[in-house]
């Protein structure tokens, strides 16, 4: 849906990363006066792009006067609303939107919007893969890959599959999806929501704003937060629930290891373990993607072919090595408790669990039973893991502490037995010892490969 705002003539863009530079390119092409401001240092490629396109920018500071004079501001999702500059903008009632909101004004393509505390990247990539491999003219963007705005400028896709974070949803108002997917809502990023879980729930439910009876809403009905919130909202969309147990006339159900998916007069069945991605949580992700494909008219055979050919991104239950029968699995993307819960429930084998990092107010209680039953040893990795170690003392037979990733991987092997899994699934943010979760996962992979090479000598 294309939404115009003729009152806007000057745009200030806060943040000169992928989304900000993409928005600047689109805005200039549409005739806006554009100014990019980044309080940090721009990446070389982004700086060069702005220079080549004659787009004014600043870095290392914000020019409050110029920004406050803009008709509208496009804000990077990483900037909290509580910053003084944002507070001033809101006080003077300046329109502050996300790049997703801005780009949506300039395309008439169908939009599939996917969000959730966990699983949204896998589901987004899988939905895109199913549509792309079926021959549809489709783009991938949002909180993943290339900027949505840049793609709207450079391409003419019929469909966009967008991963959308709560931070992006916070500044989306007129945006409307044709298909919205809400996988789950579990406590995360609460520091951005006044430590009020309901505020975070409200942010996630913005994915369905402006939708009507002709649109599809795909959601996991057994997620407690979603189940509690649905009766409080009058949602007119076509409801397509997902379940890990309940049989459904329309929607997706995993029963006895088989995925049963029905919508728009189409049906699909497949044994979940046939897919390259494993675990009940990935079956749930797959069923959501299948419903997206059915909504776009993809037939059952093409859906099956797409599921069989899909390969997930690194850092998401990525098998990185096998040393004397001990498998090493990189799930560094598991930066919260719910993600770690899903990972621990993926394996029937005993697990040596590498966890820890920056605790985001975690409640480890949901992990207690899975850890008690399946974890042989815990290796804590982080600058301050007193809370993690304190909670699982007496639950895990052995606990060891590591100061860096190489030591953690070495301890993982020492504490394991042939047939075990050494699982990096931290349940915490990475910024104490690593640049980001990718760096953490890359170091885990490299350490496992190095140890494997030593073992082979």
C-alpha cells in the first residue's frame, strides 16, 4: 500500500547505517531535501555512498538546530526515544518514523511483515526462500539484509518479506501488512520499554495495525503472552493460528512429528524431520512460512521443494564440528532465555552448555527442567556470570568458568563424552567479551575447528 505525505519537504535522518543511508537515497530520489546525522562514525561504504550521491551528512555529532527544523525525522531503530534530541522532537510534535514506514509510502507491493521475540530471522529467510524458489518476484529486507528503502528505489518487486523488530514497529503508524506473522512474545529488550512487559507486548502487536478482513494474521496461539492479549483486541483479519498440539481447520499444527498446514483452500503435510532445520521451534517457523507461501499462491510441491533446499543462517543451531563423536553446535544468536530454551529442547543427547554474557534481566526458571534433565555440564562464559552460575548450582552436575571462547570450547570437550553435544546457546547478550553475537559465534566456530585439527594430528 502506498501512502503519501505531501506536507513533508525536508527530512532529517538519524543514523547513517544500512537503514538510514537507504532511506536517504530513496528520499533524495523522491525530491526531498535530505540531511543525515550520525552521532557515531559512519562506515566507509556508507560515507562514500552519501558523498557520491551528494547527500549532506555529519558524523560524530547531531546538529540539533537542523534536525529540529526538519518536517519529518527518520530514526534508526537503535536510538531510544528517551534521548534528549528525540524528546525535543516529540515535544514539538515533529513526525518521527522508521525507515520501514517511510519506504512503505513509496511502493504498492504486497508486504509480509514478520516479528517475534525469537525465530523471526529464520522464518523471514524461509518465507522468502519459498517464494523466491517458486519463481515469485520477491524482495527481502527490514531488520535483515539490504535496506527496504533502497530496494524500493532500485527494484520493482511484487512482494516484500520483511523482518521487523519491536524498535522498528515503535515508529510505524500508517504502515499496513498484507500478511502479518507474530511468532511469539517473551521478555526481551525490557530496558527499552520501562521494564514493563505489557509495553513490549503492545509494541509487537503493532505489526497488525491497519489490517482488514482481506489480510492474514499468522500467530502462535500457545504463546502465553499472545493467548492472553488476543481476547483483548478486536482483530478483523483472517486468523491463521499455529499450534504444537491442537488440530486446526485453518492454520498450522505439528502432530506426531508431522506438519499439517491449511489455508486459502490449500493443504500441506510433511514430516518435520525431513527438513534441514530441526527442532519443534523450527517446525513452528516452517509452518508460518508455509502459510505465507499459501497466501501468495505457491503450490504444495514447490513448498516442499523449497523446504528441502533451505539452509539457515550461521549462528542458529549451526553444526560447526565433530571431535571424537562430540558435536559442536553454534547457537550464538540465542541472546535471551526463550531462544536458549528452544535450543536445549532440540537435542535428545546430553548437552554441555556454554552460556553467559550480559544478563538482560533474565529469569532462568523456564530453563530449569530442561537443564536438569539434559545438561551434563555448564560452562559459563562472560565477565559477570554470578546470577547464571548461582541459579544453576545444584541443578547441573558440573559447572566450569571460562575467560575466553577458546577456553570455553576446550572445557566443553573435556566435560563431554562421545555422543554429547557442546552447545553454545548463551541466553545473554554478547557485548562484554565480543563485538556482537556474530563475533561470538565466529570465535566459537574457529575454536572448535582449531581443536578438531589438533585432535586429528
